[in-house]
């Protein structure tokens, strides 16, 4: 029977899990990183990490998973963010009413101390009646004490909650988790057991629990003078200011573009690609040439132009690795400083018109790094409606950094007018598609309710830890998908299918998009690697209008194979395919429209 | 009075939270009947930023319109 870690989102559960078990887990600072249950062993104990939730019910997928984990628990470790004691104690009190053995781990005590605040842990322990341990999991503090406590096996369950006496017999027979769920108006259980609790029960329990949590926090948490400094308050004012807030946003975006779009995506990636092409690729080709006959399928698949050891390795090491690392570094800084939630607050009113709330700023920004990763991150959004809208916007209108790099290069030769035209077309489509989806899909966007943590300096150790685990996790998850993509192209190339595509689709491209037939395979390659598609346009000797058409069409055209697979997994096969086919339709229609309008303007 | 109309700097007490779908989530995050909220900032046409015992929260406009408060 396992020890289950339970806590609010972003309290450091995954860090605690890793510190306990030594096992590598993806750690992040926005809610929703742990969607499944992660299991490992520590000192003879099975330890499970559950998705972060603000309460125990079955409102969202994360909560369902966590409820199921708690159902299996032998012992609960409730990880609490000590800085957010009042908020987190709500879940603590709810967990306590399960009357299961439980330990409260007060995480982030280092930050409480640094802020000059004081938390009376022994007092809280007496008031709660369960063991309370102080910890700072990123530094390993409190973990030995927790292990000792778990191994001693002497944790007693808290007393049964009073409501157990009021339960009807059908519910009395159920587990503690079911008893709590039923008592707090879980519809599924009421239906299954053919009996419902008194109306207004959940509300009454929630209000009582909230008041108790607030009372406990104000009794045992004392704020020092150091906490929220004057500079923090002033900076907070600037970030949310109607004018200065936007100025900061423009400056941040400019810096991001300079660092990622120019320094990393162009210079570093270009240098690394050239390096690998001159060293690794010839070396591996020479090393394997005795084993693989030139022109054979094996040679094509492993060391050919689109081979696993040549293209996939180059792609992962020279392109994805630096881009994702750079992006994650910047994102980690924005997150750890507390800027992202403020940005979400500032942009909320605009996102509402697209059927999203400010929270979606995180996956949408990530999309400019890597659409595959961003699509995975749509999990942090509240409901299916929001996730659908964000996934469509990502799959259709957001160019990933690999693509931005090449498209910038394509348009740069033409002058600012064409670059602006491209940006205007894509931005208008982004707004149009979002607005249309908001109107078409039933329901309304969920209003924003977002925690704004105090602004703080990022800590290098935290950043490194986060970037390393996220980049590693992403490469492990997406690497095989990219390999699969290369294999498909290598097969197509070897069998000559790529060439026949050109002859088959060429005339259509010429008539419909006014592009030369040689551009057709570029679109297919774009499915494997989105920047490949754009590179294909370099070579064809196109006019400015054709380059604009090509850039717009390729941006909107299907996302790469890795994002497609993630899209199918996250949104389901049916909706995933709809989004995928929709991107082809919108790309071709917009491409055709852009070609004709631009020709007309250029002609006039 | 509704939360979205409270002047910046004022502290208020929550009397009721209307949208029932959001009531539970609001309670979990520290906004419940009887909670004291200090309005820190209001973004024009956008969210209201409040400070409660649980920390600072950004409350979307629609939700803020559904939170009935009373001045202290």
C-alpha cells in the first residue's frame, strides 16, 4: 500500500517526490505538470505522486486522478506551500476528514525564513492533530525527518469526522474517500447509491473549512516586515499598469525575440548544424558504410539524407535541444520571478474574446518555442472548451521557433513591408479563429481566478533544476516521435513517393496558390520538420508575392508529426483529426486568398 | 456592492459568491463568505487584484461581478 503525496498545484510535490525517491520527475512551476500518478520506491516504501489539486472532488481530470490515488493510500503526505498556508490548509482539512494516517509537510520553509516571516509548526501540529514537518525540499531539508516518520510506521489516523455519524447505511459501507465525496455532493456517487446528501452540504462544509483554514493560518503564521518590500509593490504596480504593463511586455517580447529568435535560433543552431554536418554525419556514414550497401533501404533509413542517425540526431541535438533549452530558461525566469501570472492578468480581457482566459498565455507563448510542447501544456487550462480553442490556435496559427527562424530569413530579404504583411495576416487569423471558436463552441470562458505569488528574484539552482528536468523529459517524450517522422520521410524518399508527390500535386499548387510545382514537396517535408517546409521555399526562386503566400500557407499548414501525435493524444482521435484536416483547408484557402490579394496590390 | 466596483485600497467583507460553478473553487483559493479582501488594483475592463489571507489573487471581471461585498 502506497504513501501518496497530495497537495495544491505548484507546492513542490514533484521536488519532494524526487528528493524522497531519487527518481527523476518533470518539475515545473505551473499547475498541471503531473497529470498521471508517478510511482517509485523509497526505503522500502511505495511512493506515489499525484496531480496538484485545490480540493478533493471530481470537478476536473486532475482531481479524478488524485481522488483515485488517495483511495489507494495507506498514508497521505500532504505537501503544503508554507508561504500559502491559508490557501493550502483548505485541502489539508479536507484530507484530514478522511481519517486516514496523514503527515503534513510544510514545504518552502526557506522562503518563509527569507521573507522574515514566522510559522509556528508545533502549534499547528497540536491544532491539527497530525504530524507536521518543516521542509525545504529543493535543499533536501526535512526529507530525512519525513522518511524517518514514514518508516517508523507510527502515524496514527486523525479522529473520524462528525459527519460520519449522519451517513445513511448505503454510504456507511463505502470507503472514507467515497464517504467524503458523497457527503460533499458528488453527483456520480449520489446516482450510483440512489441517495443524495442534504442540499447545500458542500457549500456549508466548504465555508466552514475555509474559515477554519483562515483562522489557523492567522494564528500560526506571522508576517515579518521583510515580506513584501516596497520595490515589490512598486514593480507590481508597473507590471499591471495599463500603459507601463504593456511597455514591459513589449520590452520582454523584444528581449525574447533577440535572445531566442536571433542568438539561439539563428546563430547557435546554424553553428551547431554546420558542426554536426561536418563532423558527426560523415563520421557515422563512414563508420556504417561497410555494413550498409549504398542506396539500400537500411542505408537510407539510418544514414541517408533523412536518416535516423543523420537527420534525427542533427535535429534533436542541433535544433531542438538549444531551442527548447533557451526557451525553457526564459520561461523559467519569467515563471520564477512571478511575471507570468501578472501577464495573464494583464491580458485576460483580450483572451476572453477568444474564448480563453489569461491563463492560456502560458501555452500560447510556449507555442512560439515548440508547438509540440505547448500542446502538452494545454493541460493546465480549465476545461475541454479552453483546451480545444488553445490547441486549434496552436496547431493552426502559431509558428514554432524553428519556423519563425526560417520565415524571418525568407522575409528579411524582401523588406519590412512584407514582414508586416505576414505578421498582419497571421495575427488577424489568430483573432478570427479564436473569436469564431468562442462563438461556435457551447459554453463560456471560465473567469480568471489566479494566484499571484510575490515577485522574487529567480534562484539559479531552481532554474537549472527546472530547465534540466523539463528539457530532458521533453526530449524523452518527443524524441521518438521525431524519429518516427524522419523514418516516414526516409521511406518516402527511398520509395520515390516524394518525387511522385511533386508531379501529382504540382499542377494543383500552381493553379491554386500560384506557386511553382517544386514547392509541393516542401509542404510534405514541413510535416516532419516545420522549418524544412520553409527551407524548401528558399530554393525555388520565388517572387515576393509567392514568398509571402508560401510563408503564410506553410505557417497555417499541418503541425509537424510530433505535434500531430500529441494533438491526437490530448484531444482524442476524432477532434485531433478535425483540427488537423482543418489546418490543411485553412492553409490552402488563406494561401490562395493571400496570393490573389497580394498580386492585385502589387499590380496596382 | 460588487467586488468589481470597490475602489482601490478599500478592504471589504464577502457577503456572497454567485456563480455556483465557481463558488467551490473560490472558497478553496480563499474567497468565501466572511473573507476579508483588500482591493489592490483594478485593471480597466479586466480582472480585480485582491489580497486575502491566502495571498494575492487576480479575480476575472465576470467572477468579480458575481461577488457581493460590504465595506468594512
